[in-house]
C-alpha cells in the first residue's frame, strides 16, 4: 500500500506543479478563476444593492416620480411641469375611478340578475365607454402639456416608458397595450 500511496502523491505533485509558487498552469488557472469569481460576485452584489434601492424608491408614487425625473434628466422648469401635470392626472384618475365604480357595480349587479336587461346592460356599457373616452381625452391633453416641455430624446424615452408600464397596458388609450 505504501508504494501506491507514494505513486498517488507523485501524480498529484506533477499535476499541480512542484509546489513552488508560480509553478504549473493549473495553479495559474486556479488563481485566475478565483479572481474572476470574486469579481463576478462583487458585481452581482453591487447590482443587487442598486436594484433593491431602486425597488424601494418606486414603491411610492413620489419615489416613482423621482426615478422618472432622474432618468429623463428634467431641469427645474420641466420638473415643475411634470409635478403639476402628474398631480392633476392622479386627481383625474381618482375621479374617473370613483365615477366609474357606480356604473361598474350596476353593470355587474344586472349581470347576475335572474333575467338581465340587455337594454340596461348596453346603457351601462355606453356610459363606461363615454367616460373612458372622456378620461383619455383629459389625460392626452395633460400629457401633451408635459411632452411639449421635453426635448425630443426625453419625449421618446418618456413615451416608451409609459407604453411599457404593465399597470397601464391595455387600460388606457395612451398605454399602447
């Protein structure tokens, strides 16, 4: 057994080099792999931290507005218009939702009735469509006010972001969904 153990040890030494620092390609590759691994882990941790900070910021409407303003590079005048238009649009959305909820509730109450009245259902659908169209017109006017204050690059970036927002997709005319 002793001869087998010595042969194994000799194989290990020849594979890893002579044991002196800097010998053997495997030792060099080990250090390169270790350095690459550490670098990748550091980059991963930095990315994770930045994503966590950004996610924390966009949990609130004010944080979302801050991120948008930073990404667009808004100056103080543009930022003032953005804040005003955003506040007005949020108020419009709250009003729209409050007004629409009565129609939506009446529609669903009629749908579950023993014999739903098709004329009444059509009336509710028409009311909802008219309200939705009016809301889209108001939001379009507000958005045009803001977009007029932006540079072409900022306009394109803002529109691309609004169109890709999952919360808006398919909800309003402006969402592009």
